[in-house]
């Protein structure tokens, strides 16, 4: 298990102190930790538990209950491919296969270079836009393999240029 460095611990302490007196502080803190670090480190769960007077097991339970939280660091760019019925029928499996080929990431994993995470998700609630892919939080509706290839190529180019 990776330990947080001093700067990350300072960020974590700031997040906790900013929300400790709010109603329902655990979930608020977890969201901000996830936004800040891209995942919820175990160290953060124990610090949140201590600050809120709950057990680490309860905080861990919240993290595991809600699908938007992850305890595994994500890649710099996150690609979510919807596998809901409408998307699947319209070809999302082909999009997953293409994303694996383009990013080098396995499904629900991160590429070895840490650049891409590829997640298969349940319905994203945009069935009218099927098949749907979400890239770094941006919805790409009626996505095709060619569209995905263009999107990933743009991300790779911006990384190579040092802009992403």
C-alpha cells in the first residue's frame, strides 16, 4: 500500500478541516478527496474516520458502497464506456475493444504508462445518445470507433506536446 507524501497529507488535512463541521462530513470529504487525488487512499479513510469520530470500517463501507469512489489510482485520462442495454445493442462492446487497442489498458484497469484508465460502466442515463463514451467527464454521444480513435489520438498528441 502506497503512503501519501507530505504535500498530499497537507492537502488531505485541509480537506478534512474544511468539512469536519458540516452535516454528513464523511461523504463530502470523500468526494473532495476523490476529486483531488483521483481516488480515495486508505490513509485518507483512516484520517477521515478519526476526524469524524467514525470507524475506518464505516468510512471504507461508504467508499465501497458508492460506485463513484475508487481505492485504485486512475490514469491521467479516464474513458468510461457505457454497457447499458441501448449502448450495448448499438455497439459499445466494439468501442471497448477499440479502447483497449488504443490505450493499452485492460477493462476496469489503468494502462501501464498511467495515462489511461478504461472502465466499463452501467447505464449512464444518456440512452438517446447511444452508444455513449465519457472521456475525462465529457460525454461523447453516438460514438463510433473512428470517433474514439480521434479522441484518444488528440489526448496522446496533447500529452506529447506537454499540454494535457
